[in-house]
């Protein structure tokens, strides 16, 4: 899903009572709101908060051992923050996980796979938000991200208008952001196969 910066700013201003239902912010309020939104997203990135959205890309395999990903790469998309998984699909649409190794180089990342695999390779990658540059900029994100942006932006804007933040707004801002971080962190953890886990016994001086 996606929303314009203006829609998100209006929602945040409405939460703190700067505008009422159906009212339109002034040009100055929208400009200040855009700057606050930009600062907030930069802060999230600087603090290494895991606020990503997942994008699926695909490429026809050529028998190569590696494929670049990023703007102008073999998989021509914005350079990802990481790779969630790589898989193929059979004729019935069933997915088959592929073993891969990812080198997150710059400006292009590189995905290494088995060169003997043929067909189409699908890549789920993590992308960071694109910072809005104007009020009409569109921000793309999965469901749930609009909530985190709305409530947390409201907290950032409130002091500029002398508004008090209610405990409900503060709680919603914290919980919505924590939900995103937890979900994205779990998505980035690759499952560990039980069969590769070894039980390490305590050292026994008798046996060395």
C-alpha cells in the first residue's frame, strides 16, 4: 500500500488537535510537517531501526553463478538492505527454496546461487523507505506502517504547536513502532534447521 506525505501529515495534525475533521492544514503546517517526517525517517535509519518493506523481484536464470541486484543490475531494482529469501516456482506455483549467498556490495549487491538451476529465480528483498521530498511524494509500505508513522509523527509535531500528548497516543506510537521492529526482525532471521544444531557436552577431564 502507499500514502502521500500530505495524507500522513494531516492525520498526525488531526491527532493532536491542530486541525479538525475535514479541515485542511495551511501551507506552512504542511511544510513543517514534511520536514518533521523527513527528520523522523532519518532518525529511524540512523538508529538502525529495522523499518523495511519487502519487495519481490524475479529474473530468468542464465546458468551464471551470480546475479547483481540494484539500480542497473541484473535484477534492476533499488539496492536492497538485505535479502529475505530466494526461491523458484514450479508450473503449479509451488515454491522451492534456493540456497544462496548474498554480498551486499555497493552500488550493486550480488546473489550467488547454484549455476545448474534453470528457470526463473524469485528474490524477496528488504527495502528501506524512500524519504519524501515534497508534500505530494508517495511513500510505499506494507499494511501497518501507516499507523506507526501517524502516531509517532504526531508526537514529534505536538511540541511545535504547544500540544500535550495523551497517554493513549503515546502508547499507540510505542506499540505500533515496536510491532514493526519485531515483525521485521523476525522476518530477517533465517530459520535454523534442527538437524544442524549440535549439543555440546561439558568438558570432562577424564576423557579430555
